[in-house]
């Protein structure tokens, strides 16, 4: 019904920047909140940032003031601008969306992830 595709990951030096994108496609009535999660090697998946349909935002303390989440409600795309990257930011980053796919059908979807590696 809905597909989420992330892009923008890669290798960056400490202190550098990357911008991740996640585009939603398929058949749906409305996308509510969208967010980013990440999973480092050997660790559990953790929440990074969320943005509502009204563009209200929330961030994990570990990324606040370094990362910025935004969205384009016309193209159904969410972004994560990542600045001042640290080695501990290294992880697979996953896009998430809360979606109304049909009347009384609220579903949660995940992208397949994009790898961010912060290393010198």
C-alpha cells in the first residue's frame, strides 16, 4: 500500500554534514506524523526525530541542535539535515510514517534504511 524509500546516507568525517530524504509513495489518504529512527551496530533501534503533519517537531536529546527534521506535504517527503556529525551518530537510519491508507485503516510503515558512517 505504502512504500518509504530513504536516500542520502554515506561516509562523512566527524564535524561534517549529510541530508537524508525519505519519499512516500503508493495509495493512501493521508500521512500523519513522520519520523526518523536509527540503529547502531550491536544496539537497539532508537528514536531520533518526529515531525507532525502541522510541522511541529521533536528531537532526541542526543541530536537536538545538530539535526533538523522537515517535510514537504505536497511530495510526501521527510528530510533530516544532520550537522556536526559525531562517530556515535554512525547507524542505519530508518524513515517512519503514520498513514491512513483507507477509512478506519491507520498503518505504521518503515523504510528499509540508509547507512550513515561518521569516521575519519
